[in-house]
């Protein structure tokens, strides 16, 4: 008996044709073929979602494009600050606003902390390093002063300890500034899920006449929530006043504010923070404007309860995002530390204020 003809069953042939057509459609819909001589296949979906950075373009940049040879951005000569003998000087660590995950809608906690000579010795102390990390994690962005500049990788190593492996916190650090025999660095550490920084707009105020012992550091932040125009943007100014020259340097604060407001970005919200070496009863009359507020009032800011030397200052008329809440963070009580344990870190307490994450918000 002879077997059936080699011709396939018509139903089987139809199924094969459908599979080939369907597979071809899926391939062309989800993948693309690159190259002519050397063909490669890549996923369309992966390329469509590969954006990692966004640029905030509501206000013009006063920093010109990076030099093609050095890749170091430089302030545009026509937009350098011309007020009060202060000008913008370049900051080496520059980039655009980096994209971040959408955060909750709670207010932003902005802080400042003088670390009293934080250097390799304190970083090598496990207890001191742990306590600094625990304090920093209480805030969305914190300005740090009195960082010893002996080792340039000090802040990156500190941030690594703060992150505990999750990469959530990032930093902006200024160049060494101050006397040659005791240079310091100023820095910002921030939670990238809560705020993003435009590194192109990060700079130090150049002070050719050495009116300030330590050149102020300025960074431009935006709340991570919301679209440009809705999320709050602000200039954060990090100030370190030298105690020996405190009266003269505090008197320069209005000129510093004027210089930053004239830096070309047209940013109306400015928060000045740092080791100011004066209490609010002295600072506020010095700034002359009745609309300037201090987030710390009538409270000492050292662990011994003696003096108020740190603060956050803002103009309530323009920075309406201030929610009216602020003060001193008692990390000794929060973490159950004694004075000796706290002194291994610093004799200063962090100061802070709470701000709306939305432009025009507040209380």
C-alpha cells in the first residue's frame, strides 16, 4: 500500500503561513535593523525611553557652552555679576537639572549645618560619620560649612556613607576657599528624589578684594515634583562668616544678595543659609528690609545652649513658599546622644526651614 502524497494538509499550511506573518509583524513593530554592511538589531522600546536628563529652560542660562577643549563651562562675560564688587566665578562640577523620581507632595526641608572642621579624622570615626549621615538624611537639601579641604574626595566619601548603597543622595561642592593656612570647602548635599540641581547655574561669588574670608557658594535647585513653571525653583546661598571679621562680613550680606539677584537668571526666590556668626536680633536690622525673615528666632544653635550663630534668611515678599515652620534640629535628643558624642561631630546644631514644593505655595 502506498502512503499519502507528500503534499501537506491545507489546514497545517495555513497555520504555518499565519505564524510567519504574525512573527514578522511583531519583529518589525518592536525592533529595528541598523546598519548596512554590519546588520544589528535593537529594541525600539529601549531607545524610546532612554532619556536620562532634562533641562530647565524657563529662565536663561548665564553660563556659556562648555569650551570644546577643556569641557569646562565658563560664565558668559556679558552676564557676569556687576554689583557690589562681587562677581560670578566658575564652579567645576557642572551639569543640567537631572531628572528624578516623582516625590510626595510634602514641603521641602531645607537646612544648614556648620561641621566645625570636618575632615579625614572625623570621617574615619565610625560614630561621627554615622551621626552626620543620620542628620543629613533628615533633610531634602542641606548646606554644609567648615569642611576641611585637605582631601578633595572627602564629601564623595561622606555621601557614600549617607547613601548606604542606594545612591539617593548627591552633592555639589565648591572649590577650596579662605586663608592658605586653613582653607575650607562649602557644599550642598541633597536628596535626588526631592530636589534636582542645575549644575550649570552653580558658582562661587568672586571676591577680588577679599571682603569675605570665604567665598559664598550658590546653587540653583528645583523641587523634583511637577513641571517647569509649577515646581518651586530657588537660589540657595551657602555663607561662611569668619568670626574674627564678623561685623564687617555680616554688613556685606545685603551686597551679596544684590549680586546674586543680578546674576542673569531672574530668580526671585533666594534662601541664604550658613554660619553667620550673629543672632537674628543683629542680622535682621543689618539686612534693613522688614520683609526678611529668619527661620531661627531667639534660640541658641550650639549644643551647649549658649549662642545663636547659624540661620536661614529669606525675603517673605518674594519667597512666599516659606511655610512658617523652622528652627533648630536637636539631634542630640533625637538620637539620644550626650555632649561628648555630639562634640565628636560638631558643636553646632543644624538649622532648617520648611518650604512648599510648588511655586507660590506657603502658608
